[in-house]
């Protein structure tokens, strides 16, 4: 079984703040893994570091199908087969989705006719045919945006797909549709990492592994039952099972009333 995404000892800091403190995570080809973790634990930072966002001082290793990603430019990583759907998909008014996809095809040296057919077929498959003529993500609902991103992945066939918070803000039906779209993306040629806060979406897909991130590290990995444990007992259940101390609450900030007492009114 070969590994699509192999992360070892990955660290990321901004100035003196260490956000990722040695992440180890493997996603084999053909598998769908879920990454869960409390707010601020470093999940989106992991995505940004994999894509090559330049804000971070990074260390360790992240390999895509055996090739080191760290140190490469954003477009080189994409060319190697890394694709991400972001927590907040960007809207690009004035650029039609179909036009954009065709341009990507040209940049990749694809045959325009065959690529056009592929766009139409995948649009049908992911139920986004109506969006092809519209600007990218402009005025699409949250669920529609996510479906549009899945469609782009369906056309471009990445080797590694990372989907940050694909179910946040979606209604119950849209969560199921997005989960089904992830299952449609599954193939022996791709490893998929799905970041989510809710076990609900995992009920609609056959997730192979669940990983839990806390304070910049993967602290536990297991099957879908791990997501159920989180649903029932929250992160405290996992913390107490693993003997991890809960993060200290920030000291209370001065109240607005205290701050305003010196003002002349
Ligand atoms: N560029 C940056 N500069 C300073 N701090 C940052 C930067 N990027 C991320 N952080 C901090 O790193 C921590 C992890 O953030 P991150 O967005 O990765 O969390 P997350 O696990 O995705 O949380 P959520 O579940 O809320 O999306 C947070 O405390 C965040 O404020
Ligand atoms: Mg996040």
C-alpha cells in the first residue's frame, strides 16, 4: 500500500509562537481519513503549510507520493497533485467556473475537446452544471460552494485532496451530499484528508481512519468509533483517556466598564 501523503515531525511557527509541534500523519492512496480537533488546535495551519502559504517557519517533512513538498512553490505542489478545498472558499466575481476550468486544462496541456467533455461529465456527476456559467463561488450557498470544489477535484484528479471543514455551515441534506461527493472522489489514485468538527458527516462516508489533533500534534488515531467518542464525551473524554491536560483558560480581560471609568462621561 503506497502512501499518498506522508507527514513526519512537521512543525510550523509564526515568530515565537509554535503552532504545529511535530505532526505525524499518513494517508495511503485509496483511503479517506478524517482530522478532528478543537478550535485553534492547528488543523487549518496544517493545510496552509501543506499548500505552501509563506507565513510560517516550517520544519520536518511532508511528502506527496514520495516527493518532498516543503520548500517547493505553491504551484509546484499543485502540479505534483496536491489540491485543497479551503474552510472559506474564495469568491472570484467575473471569472466563470467553466472558463477557469478550461484555462487550467490549457495550463496542464490537456486536449481542449476531451477536457471540455470531462468538465461537462464531472459537472453532471457533482450536480453543478448550472454553476458552470456563473462566477466562481460568487453568490453560491455554502453547500453549493463545497460541491463546486468537489467538482473541481473530480476534473483535476489530485493525488492528495485536503478538505478543510467541508461540512461547516451546511444543512443536514448538504452534509450528506458533500459526504457522497467525497465518496465519489475516492479512488485508488488519491488519498483524501477531510477536516471536520462533526461526526455526522462521517456517518455518510466510509472513513478509513480518524485522527485527533490537539495543541499542534496528532494525539490519537483510530476508526470511526473515535468520532463517536468525541460526539459523546467531547475532547475532554479523549484528554482524560490520554492523560492530556486541558489548555489553560486565558486570564479574564478587563471589562469594558472598568476600562471606561476614566473617561469623562
Ligand atoms: N499567521 C498566523 N499568525 C499567528 N497565529 C496564527 C497564524 N495562523 C494560525 N495562528 C494561530 O494558530 C492556532 C491554530 O490555528 P488554526 O487556524 O490552524 O486552528 P484550527 O484547528 O483550524 O481551528 P478551527 O477549528 O477554529 O478552524 C490559532 O491559535 C491561531 O490563532
Ligand atoms: Mg480551521
